[in-house]
C-alpha cells in the first residue's frame, strides 16, 4: 500500500503539469484563431453569402486610371473614400430601396454624375468597358471635399435593364460609380491633360470615372 500510495503521489504532480500544459496550448490556439478572424473581418470584401440586414454597405475605390504614374493621374482624388448604404426592401418591407452615397477626400466644389453600370475596372481580368449604364443622380462636393446624395429605386439582386434581344435574360447593372461632370472640370483639379469626353452625364460630355464599386455588390442585397 505504501508503494502504491507513493506512486500515486509522484504521479499526481505530473498529471497536473500535463493538464496545465494542455490548457496553455488551448489558450494559445484560441488566441491565434481569434486574431485570424479579426484580421479577416477587417478586410473589405463583398459578403458572398449576401446581405440580409436592413442596411447593406459597400465601399467604392478610386479609378485606377487616376492613380500615380497613369496618364491622367489626379492627386486630388487619390486618397478619397466613398461608400454606398442601401436600405434593404426585402427586410424592411418597403416598395423600393434607398441608396445613400457618401464620399470624402474629393476635390472641393466639384461636380460628378452617378451611374449604375455592368462592369468595373477594379475587378480582376481585362477591362473592356463599363457595359450598359443607367444614370442615377448628380453629385456635388462641398468646400471640404465631402459629398452625399440619396436616390430611391431598385438597388439589389433584382436591379436590371430589360434586354430586348433576350427578354428573359436581363442585363444586370450591379456596380455603382460616379464620373467627373466634364473634362474641363476634371482638368481644373487634376494636373494632367484634359481627357476626352465620356458619355456618363445627361449631355454625354462627362469626364473620366472618379470612383466605383468592385465585385458587382448590388447582387448581394437580398
């Protein structure tokens, strides 16, 4: 009995030590998992499973053609930030969606035009054009470079343009972007050559794309 008791006494600290080691390892693993999740959550990425909340938000990025080293580089907008916030009619029960676009860091006192389009130059692969576009609103920055506008319509998974060539295969315009109001207005705030006009305003004489979404985010509003 003494030998058996002595053996148990010697075994007990070893068991406690092993348990302590396992608990420490578990704590370390938990810390690593938590850190990884936090890093992943902070990365701006489209909610691939869909946004089913009452408000869905998505960022816009600056047109790559305005970034440093490009022919129409525009330092006045390279640090701009913008996002859209959509009230989800599938959740709220409303007849349509409200979309609020807010932007900061824009060139001050500058006019822009906002469109829904098919394609974005921020998406992977070769960009060959914006595809079909739908004029939504004007947008004007104030003296601090801040701009905000609210539009009402269908800005979700059902946003489309009816396709007369194939009526049951609609053309979806899931990206949101805004363009400089005119080439001359763009040239005033960007120290580059005056760009050729683009069709993205009411008179079809807009400047270049300023900012746009990535990944066709409207399709994720469900």
